[in-house]
C-alpha cells in the first residue's frame, strides 16, 4: 500500500476535464501538493494510505474557482459610490479617493479582505490589476492563495509611479523578483486604451513577447469608451490594439461589451481571450458581452467579478449564475451558456487565459491540488439530480466548506486557516472611518 499525503473520498468529483464528466464515490489522491491519482473509492482504499484522510459524503469536489479579473484592494471601497455610470463613478468618486488614500497599507488591508472573501467563496486563484502589486503578491503568498498579479501601467502619475516608463520599470523588477514563485505569475496590466498611449503599449508588446507574459487590459467596456477612441483616432480601440500587435494568444481583454461580428472574428483569429464580468457590467450599465457568439466563434471566455467597488462582491458562484442566465437572454436562446459552460468559464477557461492551464483549472493528474468542497446536502440544493446544475443555479458560496491550494488547506469546515478575522475586522473598520470622513 502506497502512503500519500492526502486522500479525499467524495460523493461526487467534478474534474472539469474531461468535460461533462461527474464521478460518483471517487477519491482524489494528493502527494507533494499535486494530484497523483483519481479513482473509485473502493480501489483507493486498497491501493493508498493517506497521512490525512477526508470523507466528504455529501460534497462535490471540484477545481478551485479562478477569478480572472479583480482589483482586490478595492474591497475597501465596497458600497462607497453605488448606482452611478462608469465614468462618473471613476472620475468623481473612485479616482479622488485613490488619490487621497492610496498607500501600501491601503493595498495590504484591502487585499487581505479580498483574499478572505475569495477563499470563503471557493476562489483559489485571482488575476489582479492594481497599484502596489508587490503588496498584493506578498499578501497572496502569505495567505497561500494562487495569484496572477498584474504589472499595472497607466500614463498619469500616482503614488506608485510617476509615468508609464516608471510603471514598466517597476513591473519588470517585480517580475524578476517573483518569476520562480510557485503561486505567483506576473502578467502586464495596462489599464485601458484610454489611459495608456501607444508608446508604452508598444514596449509592453515587446516585453510580453520576450518574457512570454500575458497582457491583461480593460477593453471595450462601454460605448462611450469606443466612441471616444473613434473621435480621437478614427478607429475603435480593438483595431488600435490590433495595429499595435497586441492581439495574440497572450492577450486578455476584459469586459468586451461592445463587439461587432467582425471584431469577434478578429479576436477568434488572433487567439486572444475574453474575461466576462457580467455583474459589474450590469451594475454600471456598461453593456452586454455577446458570450454565446464569442464561444461559438472559438474564443476562450473566462469569468471575473471585477472589483468589489463595482460589483459589490467577489462571489464567483453568483458570477457563474449571472453569466449563464444573462448569456441566455442576450443570445435569446435558453440552451446558450449551459451550466457546465459556466463552470468551465470559472475554472479551466480562466486558467487558459492566464497561461496557467498546465498547473490549475481542472482536477487532472499532475496538476496542483487546487480544489474546493461544496456541501450539497443543504435544503437549498435538494433534491439533487445533476450536481453541476445545482452548483451553478442553486448553490451559494456559503456551501463551500473546504479549500486547498497546492494541497495546503486554506479553509477547513468554513474556518479560514491563514486569516485572523478579528484583526482584519478592526483594520477594515478603521478604513471605513477614514474613507467616509
């Protein structure tokens, strides 16, 4: 009998790859932080002995969710300027607050709150875009969560850097510092076409090619953004990015609510990815990403929450449900975006967009043991006919009982193992007082 670190016997295992497969009464075998086997529980009991053994008789075990677009530290501004249009929200509320309060301490405490919320909600990896990315990375490492920490670039000065050149230099230094860390990756994160000019975008394209780093950017978030670019340059933002050589399999376009059929074809041909943020787009009335059309064209579409200041949560269960329902309405087709597609958007599709699909996104042998357990015995998810449908359409994040990243347990029976909640509450209350003063 082979001795391993962990055996997890589960009522259901949903590996995501292969697609549309659910294993009943199977066991996931973990050793050295990686998945080494997945087999029927009767056989696992004969073949393996676990240093730790978990019996999840009422649970579905599935890959950890991947939040493919966040601004983690903005949790500190949750609910501070609701029910406004995007540019009013940004220019008259969010940017002034950031100018006044942005600091390492702000990012540290806001990121801690975001990480706690994400772990409690079954997220094991997040793709971030914000100032002081070195602080975001440090807190992700401290709490043991996987993170794709964006090397933000913007034309105008902030407390973190004075111009686009300085952003790029600091970002490259951070990439060099973190490039071998098993939990952290560092894509470039130019903010948006309307805040980053051609010269820095050309530099980013060059460095992206040389270092094989993804480029993560807000694109076509609103009609106003598109019209503004057309007035300024005579072309739509996506065409400008294409002309700059940025549209390729390393490009991650966030939001994409304004898309023509020709642009969908262009994205498909380029191999670029889309991150759909349905709840943020709905709340800001930004528009609707034609997800079904994009998927049909062969585009990889992932899922993100955006920041908690515009969502107002980091709940990937809610995002899956909204993506599935909204996708049907936009396509005028009840069969568009079925439950399994929504789950793939929240797992393996996110991993593919971030270039992490060899490491995470599915419960495949050889990958990191990034996984979550969902208790489906709750009345709200009974009777149970199809676990995937119940997870997407009926389950809540409060049903996540356990979370592991690289085999390390970050949530144990709803208790966070790396976050001191009492200390965090005190810090958040202090920030509320400052920001509302």
